[in-house]
C-alpha cells in the first residue's frame, strides 16, 4: 500500500500543494487527530497493523489522488481522510513511513513526518497491548513429560538438580515433529511435550476477562497458571479459548508472584500427540499427527461482556440484484450481565457506511439475532474479483465496549445436476489442488508469511479452487482464499480408521461444529466435508 501511495505523488506540483495543505490542516485540526487516535484506534489493531503475518483483505485495492483530497478540507474532511487510512492501510505508521520516503515530502515536512510517525507507533503499541498480544517469544520447550506441574514452576538455581529436566528456548508457532516426521527409518515422536513462559498481565478493563486464544495445537492440550489447571482441549485443528482470569487473580495474591516471578504470571502448556484409537484423525491417515503449539497463540483482553462469535450470512439471488445480510451473535457473559446495547454496521468494499442498526438486548443467552440488511445490486465476490464487505458488531455495557470486525462476500453458486458449476449465474471451470498444512523444516508450524507465499503462488499458477485436507486449517488460509478469490472445500479429520465409540463420535461432532462456526463468514467456502477415505475400518474389529 505504501508503494501505491508513492505512485500518487509523481507529479511534484500536486505533491507540493497537497502536502502544504496537509501540513497546515494537521495542526489546525490537532484536536480531531487526538480524538481519532483515542476513539478509532482503540479497536484491536493487531488484526490490521502489528500482525504482519495476517493477510490483507484488500488484495486488489490501491489509493488514488482523490482519496487523499479530503486532507485539505475541513476538520470533518480531515477525520474522514484518517478513517480512510485506517480502513485501507495495514499500519497507519507504515503508510506514513512510505510517504516520508518521497524526496519532496522529505525536504519540506521531515520534522512533522517523524512526529506523526512516532505518535502513530506509540498509539498502536499502547492500544494493541490493551486488546490482544500474539505470544511468539520467550518460550521454553521440553520434549517429553514432567513428573507433575510443579517441575515446570519450582524455584531452581542454575546448575542445581531442580533444573532437570532441561528446557530449550523456542518461538511459536512450533512443532514437536519439525524434522523426525520425515525420517523414513524411525517412528516420529508421538507423546507429551511441554511449553512454559511468564506473562505480564495488565487487563485494562475493570473486572475484564483475560483469555488465551489458541489458533491450533496438537493433539490434546492442557493449560496451567502456576500449578492450577485452567482448561483443556481435544482436537489438533479447531480453535479454542481458555479463560485464565480467576487463576491469574488468585496467583497475583501469592508471595511467589513478586518474589520468584517478579510480577509475571507463569503459564505452562502440555501438548500430546500420543497414539489414541478414540481420537480423530486416525494414525492410519496419510498425513502426520503433529504435536506442539503449531499455530499462533494470543493473549486477549476483553470486557466483562464480550462477543464470542459473529455469524454474518450474506446471500444474493442468481441475477445479483437482491442481496441480504443476516447477522447474529453469541456473547461471552461469565458475570451474567442482564442487558446490553448492540450496534451493527455494514460497510461497502471502499469502507463507506451502507447500513447501521442499534438494538437493546435483554436476553443475552444463546445465539442472538441482531440485524438484517437488504442490499440492492451488491458488488459480487468472484474468483476474478474477490470483493469483500465489512460487518462491524459492537456490544456495549456499563463495563465496557467490545467490537468484532468480519469480512463477508455476496456470491451465488450452484452445482447443476449432471452439469457444470455456476458462480454468480455463470459457468466456472474449477481448477484446483489439494493442501496440507505442512512445510519443510517446520512441519505444521507455518508462519503467516509462509502461508501467504504459498497461496499467492497457487493463485498465480491458475488455481481457483482448493480442497483443504483433511482437517480444519488456519484462519489465515481462509482469509487468504477470501481475498485472493479461491473457492474452498474444507473438512474435519475423520480420516480412515473406521468408526470408534462415543468419545470418538463426540469429538467428530464437536470438530464439525467448530469448523463451520469458526469459518462461517468466509465467502470462499462452498463445501463442508465430513472426512476422507472412511472405508478403512482397521482401527476397530469389523
């Protein structure tokens, strides 16, 4: 986006005139600027700014000189211009840095540019810390099991027997089987492993909730705060969240919080990819069942009442003339608030507000219908032009405000019986491939940059359809498919092995529910799958 911005200012006259007005108006409207940073940038910027591994959802969008014209207008126009930067740049500070590289701008406005750049960095770092933090560094890893959780947290001097077992330093995402799974002469490691770190917890919300959001860990996960087990999950591919609030508050009252851990909270995580006949996927599957925290892990702060999930269903008729968006939500309400206000906004692909609805909620249980919008002749999402709309859902109580942003697309598709596939009323030849979440040297622990490079390469070679096999894949892959225009078939890991007992079946149902709910809003998804090669009954007697 910064390169696109630079291209605008090839005309030196226009550049000089525009930035003189810009320079003047920023100071005239400094109050507007401060209001902008304290209100607009308060949302979790990690989704669009600091988390560079996340894909852009505006794959084909670029700036034009007209987009920057409001910079020379009134305070209202200046505010709108800043909103434009906020919507379309992955980092406002990054855009300013690229603008500063213009020779004309560098000579005329260098001091001001560095002031604004530094101020934007300060604002993003503060507000991001208040909302969410991706936990990638300062982790220690143990390949093997502990005798108990105490071995992960007991005080130990360097060189003492208490230091055993020995831990190694790693960064997340991390797979236990980065190398041994591709060795043809040995069995790859299948068993428990441990990760530990110490977190500085500063929740900005009064009585807010502190959460650990796992984007994926394999295959069974247990989470501890100091010596207290706070949650567990079975399933290596669906996302899950653990609320650590109560355990953190209890630990912060102990003597060791300051004395041993210097004001930080110890978190230990046990992952286990041991062989288990009552677990899906089966070890007979034609892929490896990796262990480890091999997708991103996030520390998230939310108010007492927050949004757990937004379901935004975008529909359009075959002719593309009538569109409809139905929005419902499910709230996380552990303190049992009785009522709340919800605001739902629909924005077009350029960020223009199309619809808005406010509603008072008095029943906060279960799935709540919050709005429905009718749209005439919406811009259609397709594999050639993957146009995305935005749904903003904001829930407010006296305890605070929580906002979720969802990308949606309007498309109509049909598989004609004994005929071709149609997208938006036109025949489309599906040219596809198959993908496993796997990469040399890291196994399943792919970074967002690796995923983006892979998916862009697929798009460039002509792919418009992909089967994500044989399990729910990273949220970043789905976002890339949305923005690149790649249709998706996604399935749960009921793969080979036959059909197990009640525990087996319950996990399959739960993973199917989680996959559909967690990827519900993605316009790229056209098929949900139950599994792969399920006629291999060798895990159980026939």
